[in-house]
């Protein structure tokens, strides 16, 4: 699996800038694999789709502005995706193109 497998275009106007006031009114997309249909509901409707024994996994992570774009002295573009703050201003990150970027490159 490659990180590039997860790249896709998402228009900026479709990215929420602040959470919705009533979280249970956030949008929920229901994909029915048997019927190959898609329904659009609100999150409070999720209870209609859960059955006894189902496992619901909650992701309570917070999003940070983690993508940084730069340009090398050569003019080549570089992209950093910050993953984990190690300490202070030291981050674990993914760099693209990482194979062409060496320590000390400016």
C-alpha cells in the first residue's frame, strides 16, 4: 500500500472549517452494498442501521493543519505531512518527494 493511494481531490468549499453546533445533525452517508445504493442521512439516524452485536468504533481525534508546502533552492516543490509532535517544534512527518530530499537541503 502506498500513501499516494489515499490522495484525492477534495474542493476546499466542501471541507468544514468549524464543527457543526449540534453534532448529531452532521451528515451521514449510508452505503448499501447489497442494493448498491447510497442514502444521505444525519448522524442521529445511525441507530437505525446498528444491530445487536455490531461494533461501533468512535474516532475522537482532532484535526490539525498538518500539511506544509515548501520550495527547495532548485525550485523543486516539497510537501510535508506532519503526523506526530515529538517535542517542541520536532515532528514525525512524511515528505514528498522524500527520496530526493536529504538532511540539510535548503
